[in-house]
C-alpha cells in the first residue's frame, strides 16, 4: 500500500496558514465571534486559536513537495 500522508499534508500545510490569517483578523477586530472549528461551541476566537494552529504547523511532518512520487 502506498503512503498517502504527503498527499494530504501538502494542501493542509497551505490551508492552515490562510485559515490562521482569518483567525488573526477576527481576533484583532475585537469581534466576539464563536469558534466552530471543532464543533459547536460559544468560545470566541482568540490568540489561543493561533497558538493551537502554530503548534499544529510545527508538529506537521515535513514533505518533499513530491506527493506520491
């Protein structure tokens, strides 16, 4: 069976920083928008979400950019 982890990690590595930029924008605006990242919750978007995303990016396995090759 072929390892498909790089196939998913490349797009995820591109989307998470963009998603984090949106979180930063909302957090800076002072809006009390609830985060629905992991299900229904009333917890507002904050810097904690950016710290979580930084941890996810830091813990992501490096890829060669040659997914499946």
